C-alpha cells in the first residue's frame, strides 16, 4: 500500500464516519423530541431508553443510510481533491486513473463487508432488544389479524381459524382439511385450539373428525381433548410488524424455506429482504465508483455541482429500489431481479462515467 492509498482511504473513511456521526446525533435529538411523551407516559427507565433503544438504534441507522453517505463522502472529499488540483498532480506523476481507483475499491469493500455484517447478523440481534423496548413503551408490534383466517400449512393441507387471541393464545372455530388431489380425505373441526408454550404443541378441544376413503365412505369420531403437533406457528395467526427485522441471514433462509414448503406466498417479502441485504453492500462499491467518476473532474460549479448531481443519483437509486420492491411484492417480478435491477442499471451508468472520466 502506497502513501497515496493510505491518504485516500483515510480521507474516505474519515469523511464517511464524521458525516454519519453528525447525522446520528441530529436524528437522535429529533427522535427524542418526538417520542419523549411516550417515554414519560409509559414510565420508560432512562437506562432502557439510552441502552436498549438508542444504543441499539445506531447500527440500524448506519446501515439504513450507508449507501447515501458513502456516495456523498466520496463526492465531497474527491471534489476537494479535484478543486485543489491534487488529482491532476497525482495523474501527472505517472499514476494511472485505474491505479487511482484502487484505494477507493479497498475502502468501499471494507464498508460493504461492514454493511453485510450489520444487516445480516448484528442488527437482527440489536433489533430484538430495540423492538422489545418499542413494544413495551412505544407501540404494540403484535396485533390480532382479521377474522376468518385461511392458511396452507403443508401441500394439500389447509387450516381455518375464525379468530385468534394473542393474549391467551387461543384460536376459535378451528378446522383442518387434507386433500388428495381434488378429493377431501380428512377433516377435523373444533371449537377451540390452544397453544402450549411448555410442550410446544397444540391442544384441540371439543372436536370431531371425518375421514373419507377413496370410495367415498365416511367415518366419524369425536373427542374432548387432543394434543397434537401441527406445522402451524402462533405467529401465522397474528401480525408482527416487520418481523424480518429480528431474523439473521440463516433464520431468514429457514423461514423462507418453511413458507415455501407450506405452499404459502407470504415468503416473498422475506425473500426480498434477503436479496436486499446482499444487493445493498454491492451497491456501496458501485456508487463509490460513480462518485469518483463524477467528482474527479474540476468544474466551475465546484463541490456544490458534484453534490447536487450525486444526491440526485442516490435518491434515484433509492426510488428505483422502492419501485422494483413494490412490483415484486404485489406483482410477478422475481425478488432476486427486483433487488438487483438498481445495481445492474447503476453498474452500467458507472462504467460509462468511468469511461468518460478525465484520465
């Protein structure tokens, strides 16, 4: 590593962490002013507010804006280098433009690895603590779903629950149906189904069972209590706001596979989240090179011109990501394609800008 590499990496990372730290302080001040009524009303302890909520809020916030501030940091300090004719001096000394990109690549890869670790491993842990605090002192993250819940828990196996009480973990008017093709072969109906946390199973009360063979003959049986294990989680029966925030990379994969095994389409928003956690770090590297290509040229507008164009490009990236996510969630667009469309498009934009950058 040359002196120039250390110089650029120091400028890059120093500008990034300085800018993100200032914004974190500002955001926390605004967040305190917005939520202080909830803290006081619900008697949140000061230690819990500082440690459980705000300390665990910092990694989430860094990862949320890491793309934007990486881009702005690159444009800010590279524009200053260009404005002070330092880039001209570097290129005139015999260092190629391609070689100049090396320290930018190293720093962006470091930030990309940090983002991957934060998004897939650290933030799910900190979010668990932060969400417990939020659910206790700010807003309820668990809510009852609407009535008449229909779910597929396995291929050709369906359940119906008229309503579910989160506080008591009771389900009312429960039925389970199994099919062989288009033919129903088994149906269980019950007045109440109860989740046993200690045994990790369900208790079915006041039930009757109807079994149908291939010839259409039916057999009926009834009972008062039956303990059974079903491929049905209590979380399938009530809403947990943005539950994927607490899942690390492996838990997210397991949840997606479990939903697919059920034949459910609820996995799509979780698969989008999984691909976004991978595509996001790659975007840091792409946006870094776009930032270098934009700001390495000395222009009359100076840093203001570069920042304006850079911020416009960054927000267009974020907008494109949101639009593609909506098409994937509510349409037929693949989650993989939806997550990577912005990266692919901006990759080619970056190639063009690097090709036309002054060398």
